[in-house]
């Protein structure tokens, strides 16, 4: 459905994408996961024929994103990272406008947007600029869907919206997937990765790994320890002195300590902490999250490039 081969993109001296290769299946909910500057938006803009790649090719439903850009725009729905609808038009006027652009009507494809639009319909006469963040995203999704696209491309659709709206948005994406729409979504939120069928972890224009979220967390080959303490910063500084550790990072009110497989036990780590401080700590072994996998892969990449 989506084939990306050796896509490279630079802005002056800044490399945004480094020979990206990726294949996304028909009907798949696929996530590009990574922080700001990872290259997610650049890749999506190339797929939408808004940017030209410096090298490489990409096709969607067999259409080349450069040569067949008119056809690409007919078969795709696109939500850019920044709200881009007409702020002075009402909810209903925006939706009617986008339907007319694609030669259709709201009534013709209403079944696609019904579950989403009913949530914003009470505000149909309100200007788009006066909507909340969550309502703006729902309107933008309706406008991207109104022409019945085969592929939906969503660039960080939940950034800046509240937790409830984020949850509702992902529930909507699951319903759309059931209609056999291929969905490519980007997000900096690692916790959203588990909501995708497959994901690509991206950092500095590179793809670090591609797989299902479960397979990626299962591939974590080191030991992960959750260290709780009432003095997180001081505890982290002590753990950094533990011989041959891989990493120690703050995760909310706890630390995630990564060590080589079977090199330490919880008791030996606790003993090291007790010998070097009087801070009260608790330690337990844990399975890895997507964020743990990302940090490990990122550190490996940085080590190779140095």
C-alpha cells in the first residue's frame, strides 16, 4: 500500500531523513514514533507530495508521490501537525468546503464521519477558531475523511490536546481502521505506540526499528530495574557509578536502570546503594516499555556514530 525506498531529505546542512526504507500494509494502523526533529513530518509531507525528496522514491496504492501527485491527493486524507482549516468559517462551512473541493457532499459520505461529527455537530455554527483543541482535531479529521480516502495520514494529531480527547481520538482511529482505511499516524507520545498495529521508531532522520509494539518490547535483551526513591536525582547520580551500567533515566517518580543481562541482582544493586548513601530505595525487576526500547536503541545509535 505504501512503499518508501531510500528516501533522503536535507534542508541545507541539516539532514532530515537518511535513506528511509519502509513498507506499510493495506488496512494497517501504522505509527511513526519519535521526538521532535526525528523526521516524521518531513516524511509525511513527502508522501503527500508537499515536499520533494532529494533521493529515493515513494508510492501509495501504486502511485508515485512525485509523478502522480494529483492522484495521490485524491486517494489520501491529510491532517498536518498545525491546525490548518479556515478559522473564520464555521464547523459546517469548513466541512462543506472540503467536500466540494473533492466533488462530493457531506450526505454522500456521512457514514464515514457520523460518529465523529455528532460530537461537534452541536457547535456546527461556531467558527473553527473558537473551538477547543480536541474539537479542532475532530473537525480536521472529518474534513480529511469526507472524500472517502484510501489512506489517512495524520501528523501528530493528539499533540497539545487533553488526555480525554487523546483517548477518544485513538478510539476513532480504531473504528476507521475497521473500514479498511490504511492509517499512518505520527506521535511523540511513546504510550500511544501500543495502540498501533506496527510502529517505526525514529530518531534524527533514521529508523531505529520496525515491528509490532509487543515484539519490540519482547526484544529488549537487557535487565530493567525500577528504582523508587524519595530523592530521585541523588539516587540517579549514585547509580551512574555502578560499574558497567547501560543507562539510568527518570520515569516520573521512579528511575529505570538498565544493566547487562544477568550481571546484577536486585540485592546486589540495593547493596551498592546502601554502601554509597543512606537514601531509602526499593528495587524491582520489570519488563520494558516502548520508551525503554527507544532509549536503548538511541544510545546504541549514538555509540556507533561517535
